[in-house]
C-alpha cells in the first residue's frame, strides 16, 4: 500500500473531528449573532439563544474525542506492529 492511498483512507476519529468542527462553527455563528445586539444597541436575544452558543464547547469536546480516538488507534497499531 502506498503512502498516498493511506492518506485517503478514513481513520478512527475522523468523523468525530469533522462533526465537532461543524458544531463548533454553528456555535460560533450563534455567538456572533447573540453578541451583535449588545454592540448595535438593540433589544438582546432571549436566553435560549445564549444557550445555543454552548454548541462551541460541545463541538470542541467532539473534536477532542475524535483526536483521542485517533491517537488510541495509532498506539494500538504501533503496538500490533511491534508484536
């Protein structure tokens, strides 16, 4: 197997990292939207809109879980290649 074909394969944790990035971006957009009324001197959004901002943390946690899963799979593969 060549190195280029290995790079194209999906590894464990890749899906979690991608999903985490999307959720993080959704939370970032929500944060920008809820902060804008503070600077534009208009009525602020209701508290449920502020709760949507927490998606940034959820997305970060998903991505971190994906990275940890990928690292564990790499350690497992290294251990198996030594045996």
